[in-house]
């Protein structure tokens, strides 16, 4: 494993690692501004058009909140550790039914063990490529809310002290199950309760389902899948840190909808994981200046990667060529 200073100078790395409280807060405000703005638009002019605008934009804002939670998990959102964790929990993690602290432990294991059997995210990329038909089935399940329902069912059962993949109460009383869920998901219940109360007071309580939970169940699943594919799937060489993850350069509107807060610079994030998201474009520019981008996994647009992800032939043959196939480790 190389060191970050193998790619850029120590002075440049120190500059990149500089965190800004106002930029961290601005990122959170920007994301919630779009959420509240879309809901306000629907409240003022309820209809199909404002609903569809909100559905599309808020689907990406769920991902934006997850990305900011990821920033907080790396302790990059604010300079003060306690306030970093508080703000991350209440304004990014709890609203989307996640607890940042266990996520932090799991995610840091991913960085330490990328593309090894100890990588907790290995299954996200290792199952690819698939056939075009299989890929389309997955996308239809995402769009139809099946993936989202399975995701939140998993979270809800674990939060209630139940086995994630079983059914029923497993011999426990409803009171015990509900009590455990409320204790573990108090932040989710409070933040979502505030959101529902605000929409109800505005006269549009249905917007809580239409513009918060419907995007969470549908569009969010789509952008999460595409993001996961873009980051680690069907990479050229799982042994080379410049090629075992990917940076995707895309148009501004694509980044807005499905790669908020510079999450498309995933290669740079892995090389310099103590660099806040707003400095990742600068990290990319330094890699390019120093001649590393030419041999790194950097692609333009998401379609080339998606095409590789569904390149498995009907007879089971892999339609793409790689130096090191997923699942093999040196």
C-alpha cells in the first residue's frame, strides 16, 4: 500500500486536508434547501408536474444526505469532533433512518480492506457483471420500490432487535419490539416527525409520502445502485489502488442528480480519505498534473461502466476483459 505523498507533495496534502466549517454547513444547507424548496413548490402548486420535479430531485437529495453522513463518518464535516457527530447524526443520518456511528466502523473497514475478503462492501461489486436481462430486472425492482422496501425492512427489523432475514416477532411481544425500535430509532422518529408535522401544518400531509418516502423507496434505490457500480464494480485490476476504484467525470446535471457533493471522485477519496469532499476536484487536478490520471481508472460518463456491469453473456461468459476478475486476490 502506497502513501498519499507518493502521488502529491506533503504540502499539497496538508492544504487538501484543511477542513472548513462554513463549507461543511453550506453543504448541509444546500441539500436541505433543495428538499424544502421542492416540498414548498408542491405545497404552493400541488400537481403532477411539481410532484415529478420533487420526486426526481429529492431522490438525489437522499443520496446527498448519505454522502454528507459519509463525510461526518470520516470526521470531515466540521472541525470539532463532538459537533461533527451531532450535526451528522441529526441532519444527515437520522432523517434517512441510519445511525452514523455503526456505519463509521463498517465503512472504515472498507477503506482498510478494499477488495479483500474482509471488505464489508465486497458483495456490492463482486456480483457484477451480470446479464443485461438481470440488470434490467434489478433496475425495475429499484424503480418499483421492491429494493427500497427490502432495505427499510432490514433496517427496521434490526432496529427492533429481530433477525433481519426472518419473519414475525420471534417469540417477542409487540411491546418489546416497538420499545426496542423506538429506542434505537429515536432520531429517525423525531426528524421524520418534524418533517411530517411541517407538511401537515402547510396543509399537504400527503407530501410526506409523495415527496419524502416515495423518493426514498424508488429513485434513491436507483441512484445508490448506479453509484455503487460506478465506484468499485467491473474495475480493471483489484490489486492496483489506482485501478481498483473509479472516478467518473460527468456533466453538471448528472452530478446534481446522482453524484452530489463530489462523490464521483471516488478514486481520489480512497487515495486521500482525510480530504473533505469539496477538495476532491483539486486532488484530481493534482493527480492529473503529476501524470497519474493516465494510468488510473478515470472514465467520462456513467454509461461505459453501466454497459460493462451488464456485459455478462447469455451463456455465462464475461463480455469484458479484465486483468484481475472480482473475487480473486493476490
